[in-house]
C-alpha cells in the first residue's frame, strides 16, 4: 500500500519543493492535479504530451524524491450544462486520460458530474430525495440522456489507454454513494470505471466507509485520506443537509470553480466540517479502513486530501500524515 498526498494544498510551492515536503513527512505517493476545478500547476501537460524527453524528466523528479506518482486528479463537473464549465471539464478529463497513458500512471481521479434537470437547462440540478415523480423524470433524463452516453465514451477511452477512472462519490454529483456508483458501472458496462474511496463525504451522509469498501470490493480502485468531524450539537438543529452557505465577497478573491462559479463560505456553526486525518475519527476507524482497502488491493494508493480550515497547509498535512502512518502500522499494512 502506498501512502501519500494529493498536492492541491501545496500549489503555492514548486513541484520539487512539494515532493521534498512529502518525503520528509514519510509519505511515498503523490496525486497531481491535471485540470477541472483547480487546473494543473504541477503538471506541464503540453510538454508531456509532446515530448518523451519531457515525460522522462518529469517522472525522474518523482524518482529522485523517492515518491511514486500514483494518480492524476481532474475533479470537476464534466456534465455541467453551463457552456463555460461542462465542455472544458469534459475536455480536461479526456486529455488527462491521454496524459496518464503517456506517463504510465494507471489512476485518474474525477467526479461523475451533474447535468441540468432537462434539455436546455443552464444550471446543474441535484435530486437527492425523489419522492415526487417529477424528480424521477429529472433523474431519468440526467442518467439516460446525459450521463450514460458520456460515461460509455469515457469507459472506451480509459480501456484503450489502460487507465482506471476513479470516481469520488461526492454530493452534488449523480454518483454520491455506493448504489449510484454501482448504477453507473452497471449501466455503462464499465471495466475501467470504479470508485475513489474518500470517506469524508460518506461520513456526513451517515455511510460507514469500511462497509462501503467491503460492499464495492474490486470496484474500489484508489482512495483518499480525508476526515470529517460531525458536530452533533449543530446537527440537532440544522441537520446534515444544510443550506446556510454564503457568498465570499468579491474583494476577498473567492476561489473560481469554472465559468462564473465560485466556492462559497461555510456556515459559522457547521453541522460537519472537513478536518485532518485523526481529528474526526481516530485509529479505531482508520486502521480498519486501511485493512479493508488492503484486502481489495495490497498496492492501492491512499492519498491525503488536506482541507482542514483550522490548520495551515503544512501543519494540517503533517498531522494527517502522522495519523495515517500510525494507523497503517496498527493495521499492519
């Protein structure tokens, strides 16, 4: 098993400095952005696609740091009906498959995407509780007319490239839990599309990530180490489906997500929040989680995703690394 980090939290550092930081923390794996929401600050895509020498030089930098490049990350919304977002994120995913094949990287991490409610929609629409038949109509359109054709094409591209596509089960996407992941795989007859097992979004939905790994089995291709703290007192009042997010003022440089879309501010009293590994759940979760992943694939990569707003980039990553490595020792993997 390879334990490492997704480098988005270090995009203000050079690639070489980033790899040095990971190595000093005892990590041996890296996952690099290749487009989507964030872009590709650590990946010279054009050079890699154009030159074998550039590919050798790029991979050599990882080898020199004793870090394995275990995945490319292109999280975004490739099904977004917004013409400024969906087509670009889809193109980024297609191109990432080419880059992964050129580099010999076998895992591409992404999201399933989310279409609009009907033809002509200009905004994505997430149906989470379709008790009214109109919402089943929306889901039929989203799956049958948009998602399945798109993902059949991605499956074909991935199979040709011998690359596995690892979908983060993320709310505000069609695939956000084990049943929807299985539905996508089954309805596209996919052999090269499966799960990136990120427990953080499963926690706040009330899903047991260990049970999810055991349920999905060999559909789990890759994993993230990202924790969630459930704030029980706030859940009692606000529930987990909480809409109290607010816009980041323009003068505070909100993070762009493509087109005119930006990342919003969390509520001041959140029902749940992302925290460093070990700050939401201790070894009593992380050791069995790693054992479950190891049982699926002893060579699986598990990469820390640091989004703990209470800790800075280095301290948060360090705490997560220490907790993850300790859990791996306890798990014997």
